[in-house]
C-alpha cells in the first residue's frame, strides 16, 4: 500500500513541494530554494530562540583551551 502524496508549500518560495522520497530537496521544491535557505542561516538571518550556548565575549578565555604542559 502506497502512502498518499503529501504536498506542502516550499518554505522559501511558497510553491507546491512534494514531501516524499521522490523529492531529494524536501521540504523545499528545488535545490535552489534549499541553497537560498542555507545561505540565510549562514548569513545569520535565521536564529533559534534562547540563550547563547557560549559567551561570545569570552572566546579567548584560556579555560576553553587547556594547555598540555
């Protein structure tokens, strides 16, 4: 028994996108939309809500990089 085809809007462009193994770019409609989304994450246009995992002001702190003397 084959599962029914599910179609959702592409998160990038809004066009119909098939959610299934035949669409290797799911949930996007195309490789282009997938790469646009990746670029948005790389440019920090998208962020996950919450506290930062690391304090960016203390990245040079030697406690992060223990010496092996």
